[in-house]
């Protein structure tokens, strides 16, 4: 037991790096998935923003031009944002800014989802991103190397 405790104590400086890389991989996965299969994510769009076209509200939205982009286009743009933030976090470049942007972005998604298992997961990811905004990149990052 002492060996395990000693191992984790000796390597605690990598904890921020592990969180940064883990969050980056999640964002990259979602970004690529949204770019490759945007139709899969249509169900996650809030119904008040993109009502079905065959409903009265949907027809009204389209007639008035309230929805400026198609839903698939919005998902692709979201995918590009997720992918970009994920790459910045993965390499540790402008980590605090990227992490804060990711936290705000993921919090906004969580709020639009309401209360369900996906939203709860996203709140956890947003809090991890927020902690990176406070802590910085940690070891093995461009931010750390640029300090030298």
C-alpha cells in the first residue's frame, strides 16, 4: 500500500496534464463525430431553437427567417469548435483561454439539455475544463515550454 501511495505522491505533478489530455481527447472525439456524422447529433439540438419543419412553430420559424442556418450546419460549426479547442488543449497551447472557452461552451450545452444523464456528464466535463482554466496546462505542454 505504501508503494502505491508513494507512486502517486511522486507523480502528482502530472495530474493536470492527465486531465488536460483526457478532456482534449473527449472534445476531439465529439468534434470529429459531429463533422463526420452531423445527423446523429440532431436530437441534441433544443426543440425551441429548431422546431420540426412540419409543425406550426417550425413553419413560422422558416417563414420569418428566424433560424439563420440549417441544423446540420450548426452541428458542423460546433464540431469545428470542439475539434479546435480539443487540439489546443491536447498540445497545451493557450490552455487557460481554450479551457475557459470549453467550459463556457460545455456549460451552455448542459443548460440547453435540461436534466438528464448527458447533461450531468457535460457538467462534469465543464467543471474539469474550468479547473484547467485556473490551473493552466501543467507539464508536457507548449505553455510550459514557452515559460523557459
